[in-house]
């Protein structure tokens, strides 16, 4: 047996032993794609409307009363804001024991995302029990070993004009709606291997009081 073949075999056996000691993490990494790199979601946060402050759960206001002054008279104008999500994504190599250092080919480029909502009670008919899910586009490249924040639409404007969220305005139907928003990011490394990862955040919808 050649020395090079022996070294490759030894590295493979050692990697298998490490996966045997931490099977869930190895399995999770393998499910993120067929390439040598994988994604980790470090956190998912969200900003309510125009607040600009990101938190680990979201209170999504379906309608905000904004003061508008015209001709010396100030009135409260009903306004709809979208809610922005932010995910901290990190790219790593699956085989950390490989003697070959990662290259630019292993960098992961995110190209799109998908948002879906669900309720804990199992009532998950879109447009009736929960808002419609949607797909969006974004482009960001994450080098191996780096973490990059990716911003995305978590709740779109039009969702607040559709059922069931529109029934929350003025508490005409539901008062509050509690959901979990799941966001999946899709991308490829520079060799064309597909990679994806899913995270989640609590989202509570309502027509909350305006200060």
C-alpha cells in the first residue's frame, strides 16, 4: 500500500470515528447538501416594521397609526410596514480533518430563501389559519469560516392585507395569532454543489397599541 493511500485511509477512518462520537451533528451536516461545505445558522432575529431593532422573537403589528400633519392639522394615518428578518449564516467544511485547506471554490453563495408559517395547534391552511408562504431572492457569498448577516423579508406588506392577518385589524376577528416562521436558505458552493439550511423564529401577529 502506498504512503499516500495509507494517509487517505487513516484520515477517512478518523473522520468516521469522530462522527461516531457525535452522530447527530454529522448527520445534520450531511443533510445540508452533497458538497464538502455546509451552512450553520447561528441566530435568527427580526425587526418589527420601522423599529430597526432586531430581537429573537417578533411582535408583528398588522396596522400602525402614524401621525400625519397637513394644513396645521395632525391626524393618525393607518399604515402598513413589512417586517425584516436577519439570519447569521456561517459556512464550514464537513471534513475538518482533511489535509487540504479550503479554497475560494468552497465559498457558499446564497441565492434565494423561502418563508413558511405554522401553528402549534396544527391548523395550517394558508390564507385561512396562517399567512401564505413565499419565496424571495437574495445574493450573498459566505467564505469558509466566516459569518455573514443576511437580511430578508419575514412578513411582507401584502400579507397584512390578506386573511387571516387583515381580520386582526381592530380585532374584527382574531385578536392575536401566534405562529412559528420557518426560513430556508438555498445556495451553492462555487463548484455547483447545492446547499440549504433552515431556521425558525416565533412571530406573534396582532393590532398592537400605538404609542
